[in-house]
């Protein structure tokens, strides 16, 4: 088994087999070539690591997340999970110092 990593790829969706409920492939856009809706198949597993905002976005686009929120947007949920519920903005406090120098 091998891990394939590519640059300039924007994953848009994780494709799930509805019978086995396993992730089978990803849909992505190739930013280097401009190709859209490309698909890469997985033999064993898919590791999704797109950051605190990107990962929930991809999961929600894949119909994985809170069923009511997805249904409100016209998407039938395939897994009712609390995706994105713990997101919070970090509050920034600017500090200003006065110096005699």
C-alpha cells in the first residue's frame, strides 16, 4: 500500500458507497491544469486533512454532517454527525505599547 500526495489539488467531496457506508473516492479540482470534477479512487482508506474549516466544508459537501442543516440546504444526509459544531473564532485582542525610544 502507498500514500499518494499531490499539490495544487482542491478536494470538493468524499464519495461514499451507500451500501457499505465506506469512503471509496474523492472528487477534486486540479488547480494546476484547470480540470474539474476529477476523481481519485482509494484502495484502503482516505485520510482527510484540510484544516479546521476545510475539513468540515468537504464533509458537509459530501452529505456528512447534521441532517437538519443539510436538509435545509436540500441535501439528504448519509451520516448524521456533528460536523463543524465545535468551530469557534479565536478572539484577537490588539495590544498597543507606547515607548519613549
